C-alpha cells in the first residue's frame, strides 16, 4: 500500500498548490497590465497541481516495488552502494542524478507532512526507503525506527529495520538488531533474510556449528539463482574452514 500513501500525499499537495494559485478571471485574450497581480488560467493551475503526483510516481519507480528484499542490503549487486550514492549526489553526469534530485524534493515534502502528522506510517516508510536509496543511512535508520514503532512491531518492517541497522554498522549485529531479527524470525520462521541474519548472529557469537546448520538449511531452500544463495554459500565455506581449523588445533 506504499503507492497509495504516496498518491494520497501527492494529491493533498496538488490540491494545496491548486488552491494557492490565483485564478484568471479575465477574458482569454486580455493582456496583463503593469501592476496587475499575476493570475493563472484553469489549465495552468491544474498543470501545477499535478506536479506532486508526477514526483510521487518517479519516487515509486526509483525505489521499486515496496517488497522486503531477499538478500542483505550490503549484498545487493544490482543497487549502488552507499559510497557511490553519495558521490552521485553531486555528479551531474551520473544517469541517476536527475532522479535523485526529484526524490530529494519529494522527500522534503514528506518531511514537512510528517512534521504536521508524525503518526503517518506510510510517510515514515517512504522516507526511510527514499533515504536509503539516496545513501542517507542515518536518516533511513531513524525513519525505520519510527515506522516500526507505529506499525505495532510488524515483522516485515522488523527485518527491514534490522537490515538497515546492520548495514549502517558495517555488518555488526547489536542488541537492538538481534531483537529485531528474533522477533521477525518468531513471526516468520521461513523468511529467508531473517534466517540469514540469524545465522550471522550465531556466527558473531562464535557458535559456529549452530550457524553452519542454519546456513546449510537455508542454502537448501534458496533457489540457486537468488543472490542470497551466493552470500549463504560463502558463509558456509568460511564456517567450514573455521571449524576445520579449530578441530585441528585441538589436542589429540
């Protein structure tokens, strides 16, 4: 329903623009005289009022379908990483520069709407995903935190929030992220990204055999052409090597 929230928000913005523009009451052929207040005909007012809706469509297209990704954010080869996104923000030769500028303008409108209505769940979700798209990881984390709280601890938002926090912390899973992963996994035991992060959590706790079991089961369930499959396979190889080294180091 993200698209619906965007359209409704844009529609309100369009109505505000339409109402704020002075109408043209003269005849179509009348010329403006010096000192006359600038006015707009019906076509011009409608044209200006549709700008927020057009911007909403552009943002929705740029962010993509609002579905939870099937792999960690840091492993998504099809998306620009945070450093590249930050660099592209000022590079006019980047093909995404114009889209990024449009997203920034729309996010500015969303920020204003959230100041007026801070309980707008869809607004916080769009702000979080749009900020992530632009490489503003800190604002994305903060926005996901608000959205997660307003959602009543929705498990899908829990894992998306955890994914963003873990990305911001260079792959480290702190207590907040652990709680989010466990909550998501408790509600969605077959959710692949939740299982992946559960395995990473066990690995960081030096529970290598348990982590290996989680990754092995996950790898069996993932289609081999899914990017998460490659990340999972890499973790299995690392864990097998670490377990083998630990076994060899044990006294006979």
